[in-house]
C-alpha cells in the first residue's frame, strides 16, 4: 500500500489549489453576499480554467479532458471543494460522465461543447414525489410514432437555469420485481427551447449561495427518438454504469472545506489571546483541534481508499456509501467546532466559516441522504445473513 | 535559440518561516517547498519567447537535493522542454551556483539565460551577475520587459529612478523582476506530459566545481516582534514626541 502522492498528483494539487486561491477566493464574498453568480464573472474565470486545463478535467484524455485516474480526480475535487460551490461548479465545470454514454452524434452535440465550455449540462431525476425512490417516479415518456412525448415535473434540478440541455430520466413503463412494481426508466436529452419544456426558478436554500436549482416542467413535450440516451427502458442502468463516483466527489469536496475550516481554526487558536494566553493553550480548544484533525484524516483515508479501489475495479457500493457518509458528517462536525473555537467571529461572514457550516448541511442530503448511505452499508451485511 | 532557465527550490512564499530552535538556520522539515517565484517568472518569459517563435528549446536546470526534481517537473509542466538536476547536499553559495551554471552553459550553448533576480530564501541577488562575469556575457538585470531583435536583446530594467532600457548583444544574461510577466498555471494536461520529458542528473564533479561553502553562518534569529504603537491626544503632543522621543524633527 502506498499513501503518498506522485509528483504529478502533487503538481495537480498545487495547480488546483493555486487556481482556487487566486481565481475563486477573491470572488467568494460577492457571490455569498449577493447570492448571485454574474455571467461576466463566469466567462472570465471559465476562460482561465480552460487555459489551465482544469475545466472538465474529470473527462478522459481522448475527449479533451485531463485523463485523471479516480484518486487524482478526487484530489482535484478536494481542492476545488475548498471554494464557494457555485463558483467552482460553474466556472470549473465537470460535465456529467453520463455524456460519455451517448452516441457519436450525441457526443458531438452535447459532450464536446460541454468540455469546451460552450454548453452546460444538467441532470434531471428528482421529483417532488420521488427522491431516493427513483423508480417510483411519475414523469413519463410515451412513444408516439417516431417521437417520444414527455409529461411531468422534476424539481431540485441543479444548474438547470444556465444549462443548455437536460438529461431527463422518465418512466417509460412498469415491471414486476421481487420488491413490487417498479418503473422502467429511459434517459432523454431535452434541449432548452423545445416546445412543451419549461424551466422555472426553484427554491432558495440554506446551502451554497449562488447555486441554483430549478423546476422542470414537461407538457406534451415532443422529442425525436434519437434523443434517447442509451437504450430504451435502460435509463437506470445507464446512470449506474456511467455516472461514476459521484458520492466520492461529494466526499472529496467536503474534505477540502473541512481542511479550510481546520486551518482557520488552528490559526485562530494560536493567535487569539484571552486571559493572557492563546486560547489554543486551553484543552477545551486544543482537544477540539485534535479531534477535528483526526476526524478529517479518517474521512480522507476513507474517500481515497474508495477512490483507489474504484481504480482497481474492486470498489463496492458500501465503500462509497461509507466514504460519503463519513466525509459529509465529518464536515458538519468540523464546521460546527470551527465556529465554536472562533466564538462570535465564527458567525460573521468576514470569515468563510458560517458558510462552510451552512453549506455542510446539504452534503448529508444530496447524492443520497446519510440514512440511505447507512441503509446501503447495513443492507450488504444483513443480506449476507439472509436477512 | 536555446534558453537556459535556472530554477531554485525554496520554502513556499505562503509559509510562515520559523527559525530552527538551535539557531542554525530556517526550519525546512515538513515545510512546503515550491519554485522561487522570480524563477517562475523566468520560466514564463522563456515560454513566451518560444511561443513567439524566438526560442526553440527551453532547458530548466536546478541545483539542489533530489527533491529539487519536483521543482524541475513544475518547470516542465509549465512548458520547459527538458531539465537538468545537479545534485548537491547542503548549502550551495551563489558563486558555486554561478560556476555550475557556467559549466551547463558551456555544455549546452544557450543564447540566453534567464534567472530570477534573487531567490526568496536568502535574497542574495548575486547569481545572475556572477554568472555574467564568469561567462563574459552581457547582462540585463531586474528586467520588466525583454525584446529579442535578431542577435540583440532590448531589456527594460526597473531602477530606482524609473525605467532604464539597455541594448545587449547575445548571448546574454537576464534576471527577472516582479513585473516582467504573470506566470501561467502548470496546466493539467501538461502536468501529465511532464513525466515523459527528459530529466538528466548530474553532479558538481561533472563540471569540476568545488561547492564547499566559503561562508559560515554564525547565527539565525527571528526578527523582533513589532512593538505596539501609542495614541497621541493632539498635534502638539505628536510634534513633541517626534522631537524629543523619536528625535526625527
């Protein structure tokens, strides 16, 4: 086993960190205070990210990405994760890996423009009545001649306001399974501007200012058959095969923000003086730092072990669920303790801690709630015992 | 045209420097190291000259421990074509560095050597000038603009009084100032490619140079902490303090 970084990995970490500190941090206050990410700013930073080869670096080399292995990609995600989410997600976009599942024509139309920074994608699965229970979805697509007709509603769809198209998962039938009736699902590319497809503002939420989610409505939206991504009724399989290690991605970004919160905390504990000595001299503070660092290290090891296993082809759903669970819960804990160490100042938006604390909240919910992760982890153990 | 760019591995500029408890020097254990920022500017300038079609090969060279290889990889990832590591242990003083670089220059035959004006660790600001003297080449130090015109080089220098422009005959030495350019990021695809670029290892003996230090460091100590200022109640009090306590007026 080798836990060290290669020279290339270290260089990638250094470049990504330098980019995050020089190009993203200076704009965080604006995005956090206005809750809005200006398009001029996006264009400016996006051009720099493209020049630095950081844009769409998750993609394989042959399609114009950086061709990183999973461990290196997660190192890159960890560094990006230090910054405001809206800034790094939009300006240093990582197009969904599911675009790689498309036909050659679909790759020309969707994948390559996303990698070149000319288009943005978004992924539409969640519905008001179907979150974790994806196969209980109601939005549907029905074949009509050579076309498909889409109807229904999707919500919580990240970045749909700026996206040029949506990859929409729609029910296209129903089948009997050992656990009752489940929907058959098909994935479709739906372009903005298609009659019957509308995007409206979603909800304002506690985490990630500047990040947007939208509500997608399909009202007899008619699209041709060549807009199907993958095979008909195989949307669930397409997602499982191609989406990649998105749970580890969430975990890695949490590591970056926890590290940032810890760095602030150590600095403050060493500098802040009360009753004639630095507050870090008090075990009430120093033990917090020790526990924060230990939790961070544990989560870090879990995320990168799972990433390493992903590269070996030996990763399990439990490995990724555990890593996501640990990293997101660790971030909530570290962010909360960081604020406690800083006292009142921790709550002020002059420091990034209050937003790291707010932003931490969503991480335990999206990409599968902590409860779903625990279900995945325990299910594997119990099923082995026939339970 | 071949360009030689020496790069030094130094403590990262973001790191808060700590003196070793025995006062023998600066603490380097477990400290983040990086390329000297002025050398990054030198690498960037060389790459720009290559992109402009003026240069066709950029050779990065570093003198230091095995880990200086990481600094060379950064130069390769930014765009240098190949690298030379002259492996040394311990301190190498500017004169020894200049002698080693003279050896490299004689072996490689570059038309231009671009160096940082100084390294941010010891701030010596000597290597470029010494190298120019040893080689008998022209030098343009503290450059804020470099233009190649055929066999000549126009270097704009940042001097106390403003900007001075010197006209040099190639081959020449240029040392970089802060405002020469804004170095690029080592891009991700180039980082991946850097591994495949050649990196040769040499020893000081290959150039017949004795790198034994000629200077002895007596003591290294932290600068004194700043004392708190005082508030004055009136202009009269300020004038009085300046006159009688500070002795300025």
